[in-house]
């Protein structure tokens, strides 16, 4: 038990799940997008939808999408800041079934045209789970540098990725594989102990059969 | 490795290692996170200083998005200065600061979760008032913060510090127990005194429900911070007077866990019972929904 989970974290109120966790989901999503957000569709579900306004959940998500962390004093003004920067934000209701009560679906468009759809869950105490990326189930907290690779479900891709990581002396902390159906879309989620170099990520993006690479860096 | 899982562990490690309890807790932190004693101390100091900042930044004009919270801390300050303070200067200040931090949280200001955002006013209220009142050295306050953290870690491990799983006894109750232990230390209490202060505070809060109106961390949370803080002072004072809990401190924590499990879901942060389903609460909800 980390005593600074007991005394701490420092955060902007009022709720660790509905405010701090929401900032974190936004922050991780911005990192995964890998560039500034140009427009965002924010679809809320469950308790996020029901009590989100009073908890500042919307402001918190937008703050995170602008790269703010949970202790940033600008969180209450994030909607105005986003407007000043010309970021287009729309809110709505997510039609999900059996999702976690504090869930949000984010559809993001980046400044160079990159798109990303993310489903995040706020589990309490500021801890979150990224439950879906571009429609495929995932399961990670954003506590580690995380590499997410979308590829066609065919032999060899896992080896390509893991041998690249070994070559760059990046140790794998955990690895998950998901696919929509045999031979269809597949996703690898790899949590690492070290950061993955930017050029290695670019290299991966050019491999045949790999459709998209998203990376959560904890630096900067 | 220095590892503790119970209040008993904390006391016996302190005796075995011939170290004050706060140093046992710091040592365990250094080992667990691989940091030096100075680094650990600096982090704890930062937490304490952030609590101070929140108190200093209190804005009496802020109102929460729901309209339910704001201005109570200022009212208490004015009343305390009016010469009609019932409770004595120290307790008056404790109540004022608890409300201020609780309201700041509701109004989206920066706070230190201690142990949670909903209960963030209890420890700063008791500690900051003590420092102001007794002109303490800040480092001594930070030592006492370790006591609160260690006690909180034991409660989190053996019971809960989340309203959703244990009810409000787990949030305001835990905060109050942590503050009582720290306060007993600050006033010169030994280990036995510290852990009995914690036991009293927790016992007094057993069974407290989590029934926030509209699910917001405002009603009853903010005023409960004040009650939890005052309870911490009562409890520390009883322990300092030499009064001892008939139930062993670890057993009190265990009771809190069992009670938390037995509390129905409607009283654990779901907003489906208790104060949250009153007529007054419904009116607030209607107003919120209309916006
Ligand atoms: S009533 Fe519930 S939300 Fe409010 S402080 Fe207590 S545990 Fe937290």
C-alpha cells in the first residue's frame, strides 16, 4: 500500500472517480492520439451521465484532452480554454450495454487528421481502465508506457513487435492479445517497463499487415 | 523489509526497532518505493503544504455547480470572531477549516485526498489549526502526517476507505481516526495513546452511511468533515487523558469492515437511500435536472 495513495493524490475536486479519473481518461486519450485534439465527441454513460455535471466530469474530460493532469487548477475553465483554442467539443449520451457505471466513449480527431475512438472507465480512487480502442476490447490503466498495435490477424505480427522491443532493450510488463474474429482485426496491448523509441513506432507503422500503432508515453 | 498489516504491527515494529512510529512508517515507505528518507519526507511535506494552500486559497464567494455548497466556512469564521463561539478557540478554528476545505473540494479547487476527496477536510482542519494555535514547527506536523498515513494504510488494507464499499464510516470515519492518531502524537501521546485515539474516533463513526444528495460530494459530506474533525479532537483528548478503548484498535477496524459489508447498497454511495431520497433532496434533483 503506497501511503501517498492514502495521503494524496493532490487533485482538483470534487470526486476522485468523477473528476480526477475523468481527467486521467482524457489525458491518456490525448497521449494515445499522439497529437493535439482538433475535435472531440464526448459520449457519457451511467453515473458519468447522471451526476457528471455536478462533479465537473465534462470539464475534467476536456481538461485531460488538452493535456492537463488531475491537479491542474485550470480544470474548472477547460471548456472556455478549449473554445479559445478552437477545439470543437460536442457532448452526448453513449448507448452502451452492461458497461461500467462510470464510462465514457471518446471520438477524437487530431490536428493532422488522425482519429481515435476510446472507451474509458473510471474505477474509483482516480484509477482508470481503457476498455476499448477503435471498437476492440482492451484492458489497461495507463500506468506504464503502453504500445497498442492494430493488425490483421495473421501469423508473425506478435514476433515482429516483441523482437523489436527486445532489440531496443524494452522489457514487457504485460501483454494482451485481442481479435474481432479469426483473420479479422486484432489488437496487441503491451505495457512496458521502459519507453519505446519514437522511430521504432514509426517503423512498426510501415510493416505490412499492421494497420495502426498507438502509443502512450509517460514522458512529458 | 519493514512491512505492517495491522495497528499491532506498527506498535511492535516501533518497539523492536526502537524508532518512533512515524519513522517506522517512513522506513516502510522508503523500502516500498525505493526512495531516500529525505525524498519521502519532502513528498509528505508537499502534501501538508498543499493542504495549507487549499485553506489559504479558500474563496468565500464560490458556489458549487449544484448551488448546494459554498460560504459555510466564511459564516463559521465570522461567527468564531463574534465572541459567541461555544466550543473554544481551537475547536472553532477546526470547524471553520474543515468546512473551508470541504467546500473548496466541492467547488473544484485543488485539494489533497486524505484519504478521499469527500473527506479531505478532516486532517487539514485538525492539523492546520493545531499548528497555528501552538506555533508548531512544520516538520513536526509532517511527522504526524506519517502517523495519519500509516493508520490510513492499515484501515485501507483491513477494511476500506471508499464510501462505495464501506459507507461513510470508511471515508469520514477513517479520516477522523487518522487525524485523532496524529493529534495524539502531536500533543505528546505515546504509541498506546496514539492507537487508542484512533480506536475511539473510528468507534464513534461506525455505521455512518454514505447517502450523498444527487450523488454529489456536497450534502452531507461537507458538514461531516467538520463533525469528523471535532470527533478526532474528542478522541485524542480521551486517549491523552488516559482513557482506554475496551475494544482493541485492530478489532475496531475489523468491525468497520464487517459493518461495511452488512450495510445495504442503498447506503453506499448509490444515492438510493438515506438523505438522498428525502423530499428536500428530490427538489434539488429536479432543479439540477431542469438545467
Ligand atoms: S457521504 Fe459518501 S461521498 Fe460523502 S463524504 Fe461520506 S462517504 Fe464520501
